C-alpha cells in the first residue's frame, strides 16, 4: 500500500486531501509544519509528499530543498498543494528551489 505524507498547517486542507485520497489504497501520514514533515519523511518513508508552501517554521520550499539534499529521496515525488496561484508564483517557487539544489 502506498504511503502519502501530507504537510500542511490548515486542518481543512488535511480534511480535503483525506477525502480525495480515501478512495485510493493508500495510508496517509500528516504533519502540520516543515520540521515535523521532515521527521515523518525519514521515519515513515512515504511514496509521495503533498505539501503546502506556506507552513510554519521551515516553509514548503525549504522542505523540498532538504528532501532533495538527501540522495535517498532523489526520485520521491513532491507535489505542492497551495493557495499561491497568481501569475508567476510557480516560476518563482521553482527558481527558488532550483537555486539551492
């Protein structure tokens, strides 16, 4: 069974993701901030990470950088689930992550 790590500080977002994924054969592991997400990543070894960009402490972009620094997670799919939807937000985020990897 696939394991999905959801990193988001908004309870409603957790509930929405859980509702969307409930029809799939997967286990959902949840974190509410970046540091907790990184700890759970290492302990639970998920098959997919869904994360918000704007989370407390270590933001989602920093969390992606930390994930990519570890060769064990080089192929781990990471998907941003965020309210940042203005023109150029994706490009800014990708540039910020790429600049540090």
